[in-house]
C-alpha cells in the first residue's frame, strides 16, 4: 500500500502541552500508512523526540510572519518530499503552512487549534487594540483548510461563533488531546527529588505552564499568602517560561513570597516534577484542553484548577478536581489549603481523575481519530 506523505508543522519545539501532544502524534502514526516529515520552530527541548519519529525534521523560524524566505523553504520542503497532506499546529504555523501549501499545490491541509487565540487578556493600550482586531479576523486562514481540528468543544464553539470571521461547522472536528505517561521518553528525572509529599509540613505545589497572561500565574501568586498562613514552609514550583515571567516574579517580590517560589524556567519534562509534588495547580483564565491537567490526573496527583475554557470538559468539581472561578485568588487559596489539609479527599479525587484520564484522554485514541481525518481526506470523503 502506498503511504500517505504528511508534513506535520508546529510553531514550537519546547516542552509545552501542544508540543507533547504533537510528539505523541508523531510517535503513534501508523508507519505502514504514513510517512512523516516535520517542520518546527527553533531547537527546543522536544526536537530530539521529533527527530526520533520523523523521516526528516526541518528547524526554521515559524514565529515571524515577515520572512518570505520561510514560506519558500516550506514550499521546497513540501516539493522535495512530495507531500500529500500538510497538518499545522499553532497559529503562525497555520498561516505559514497554509500559504506554502497553496503555493506548492498540496491538495489537503489540516490545522489543529489548541486554544481560543487572540483573546484580549492581560494586554492594554495599543496591544489590546491590535488583539481585538486579530480576534475578529485571525480565523480567515482556516478558510483554506480542508479540516480544522479543535482540541475541545470550547475551542470548536469559539471558532464557529466568536464575532468576526468564522469557521464553518462542517470543517471542524473535535479531537481531544491525549497523553501517554508510560512513554519511556517521558521519564526524565529532574532535580526536584521526591520528599515532602501528601500533606507533610512542607508541601510542594507545582504549576506547569508557560508564562502568558491567559495562564493566570498572577492569581496564583496572590493566593500564596493564604496558603503560607497554614503551611509556612510550603514551596511553590513554577515551571515554564514566557513573556509574563518577569512581571510574575516582580509580583512575588512585592507580596513578600518570593523566597517560597521557585521559577525553574523550561524543564525538559514535567512528569517527574508533578510526581514529586503534593498538588498541581492550573490557575488559567483561558484554556483549550490543557495537557498538563490531563497528565496530572493520569499520574494520580490532586488538582486545583479554574472553570475556564475547555477545563470543565476534562474535570468535574468535587469529583475529579477542585475547580474555582478564574481570576479569584481567595478561592484558589482556599481550594489549595482544603486539599493539603484533607488527604483523604485529595485521594478520592485522584482516583476518579486517574480513571477519567486513562479512559478518555489516551494518546492512542487521539492519534487513531487524527488518522481517520487524514484517510477520509485522502479518499475524498466529505
């Protein structure tokens, strides 16, 4: 059987959630049916895994939209490998890959949308005005796609109903992100160690999220004093990097909690950190379907998170996690203290969360459904 040649593109190569889902896709695609070529941005922590699973990996600038040379390189790559289908992830890759696919006359284009892009959150002035304009028009790039994969129903609804350019419902497929915590490539030790767990006097609280306003780190920092009032030796480990990290660090200094907060930067893998923590917190203001949340559930860590975006599609309050309103530091602090002081409740939530994660969010399930999209397009099935 002739294999379908697929160019998978992602505008990142770090250790974020989208990159983890992307690597799981590359690893599990059926090699008897698909030949995989990858284009990614930069030389981040995940590029070694990308190379392990692909025939070829091209690293280039997929963040700037002002370099025509990037599009030309993509066109040459598509022609060199005689690509049958292009699948893009993250918005600048969607733009660059979509344009290059048209120039290279690639017959089929798929884009995976990992969140509600260009929400005017955490920005003011001119930046907010620009974000509001892009909020209305950014989806125009998806008019050139044969399929748009939304990682949650929330993202699908946003694509189809937000004011401005909209994506037609018949092009959207909801395929939830999947995780594989048993992949040996994911068991990469950190320097965190594994002491101080499950309600000891010095609990460790982990936050694994890159530093962007939508991730809500500032609300977590404002919640820390209420936790320290009960657990003075609590340690907060914030793993990730991004544009809002300096502001979050400065806020921790102003509130006098900086000594209890570790900013690790980007770590190669988050699983060991979460395993060595008493609690995993995701204080987001908006989310598509957070891979970190599913990973924490799958490895049996208690979770405190917010009722934002696609998160309620993953967890249920007081059943599989503690869920609080977004932007509410007081509620966030109370929920953290509640789970740290009630290990029986935390264990009950973990048991149900683990069942949900393994039942609904397996990497194999995600990949089989994406393969169906590829094959249906190849066969001309609408």
